[in-house]
C-alpha cells in the first residue's frame, strides 16, 4: 500500500473497494482465463521465479497503449481513449479511472525495466481495455548498431558554469569519450559530433547523424539552475508537449544558437524541415522515450543520484535528428556537491559506464523479445 493511494482515499473506502473490486474483477479474472492467448506477444517470455512475464513496454507497444512512467512517484500510467489505468510496481492495487481495482499479480520492476505477468497482461488487455489480440499492432523497433554521441556546446559556447569554474563543454566531452570507449567494447559503432573543444552548430549535430544512417542519437549535457540546491539526473526525449521547467531548459540549451553567427540562414532551413520532423516524431518518440526511461532508471539508481525523471521537451538538437534521440542532463554544475562529483574523473567514468549499460540492457531486451517486437 502506498502513501499516494492513501491520500486519494481513506482506509475505509479503500477496504470497501478492495472487497468490491475482488468480487467484480478478481473472480472474472480467474474464471475468464482458461488458456493463454496465442498472440506473438506471449510467444517469448521472461521467467522470474515461477512466473512468466513480458516486458511492460513491449506489452504497451503491442496493444498500442499510450504509457507514461513517473520515475519519482514510481507510477505507470497507461492510457487508451478515455480510460486511464495507474499501476505501481509490486502493488496489487491499481486505479482504473481513479477507482481502485485489484490485480492478482502485480507488475514487477527488475534490472531497470518493468515487467507485467502474463496473466495480468491478459487481464488488463482483455478485461480492463476490452482489446482483442491484434498482431498487426506490433510496433516496429530498430536494432541499435550505430550510435552518435553528441557532447553539448564547445568552443565559445561553454554551456553551464560551476562555482569552481567547471565548464559544461569539458565535462560532457569527457563523459562522451568514455561512453564511446565503453560502447565500442560492447560491439557498437560509435561516432562523436565533436572530438575537441570546438563549436558545432546545433543543426549540424543532427545532420551529422542523419547523413550516416545512425540508429540512435544521444546528446550529453550538464544542468544549471538559479537555485543552488537543484540537483539530480534527468533525461529528455523530443516532444511537443512540454512543461515550464522543460521549456526553460530547452531555451537555455538552445541558446547555443546565438553563438552560431553566420549559421542563422541554415538554421531557418531547419525550421522548414519541421513538417518532416513532425511525421518522424511519433515513430521515433516511443523509442526515444523508452530509451530515456532505461537510462534515467539505471544510471540514477546505480550512481545514487536524485532521479528527476524523464521529460519531453523541444530541443533543437533533438528536433533535427530523424532517429530515436535523447538528451541527458548528467547533473547540476550549479550545485556544489554535484560540481565536485563531476570534476572527478572516476565519477565521470561511472556515469559513462551506467549510460552504456542502460543502452546495452535496452538492446538485450530487444534481442530477447525479437519475436514480437519486429
Ligand atoms: Zn547544455
């Protein structure tokens, strides 16, 4: 049981609804399933203990369900039409359109990813959302072989500055190089948009990836805030829906544009490409968001950093990339403790290794579930 749920309803109400939902859903669920569906989704499963699971995000892709994971409150929202189901890892209680329902087996959170027990997947798809097996809905997902790492800023554009004089452009270039080394050891082909302290216009960074047929684009940045207490790790994917904080950050990161004298005309050309980008956006956004969630979870957990979560924002550098693309803010240079951590080479190595592990975990899951994610 969670504090969050208790805020929504009193214990008494909760108990009543548990009883009612057990009657309504529990029995129907038990009686409703005589055999498991033959849908390709269920042909490859993962076993933990004695239970069989499918990766939760594959489940959502398969049925075309819209999802959102709030890493801070640990709630997963699944949407279809007007229906919203809120789930929490390890909890039998779920909220369907703000009313509590009971799941026989909760979703579980392992190794930076969420998994849904097959029986719960059948229950949610058939009885909660009334969906049929629809193999045609299986989402396409790209295999990741070539990655472009984009160290933010460079040259005249230093990016964020720390109290002790640490510059974002140096920190992110160092992390990018370390990340490249680690990913190459794992067999990925990796390219950097800049290898030294030079200015690279934002539109050229995305174009660099587009011209090389790259599978994944990751831009590395360090954060800044007026509030010296602000700290933590966050990951962004390209989106039009954005909150004020994300909008402010995008404005700050996009400010690199002002250093790009003489590149303004070309920058405008990028704007005319936005229609193409909008079309590409939806297809790539799902994968970008999924990867963002892996990176945020695994990296913040393994380094003990505050998880600020996964957010959508309009970053110019991501907007031009016609492939899944994310932007990582590794920490706040304006926070004393985080600045001194980021000044430390072994900490930068650990960040690089954790991001690398997130990418390979994501890729491994792709291979494991190849049977239904293609
Ligand atoms: Zn930056």
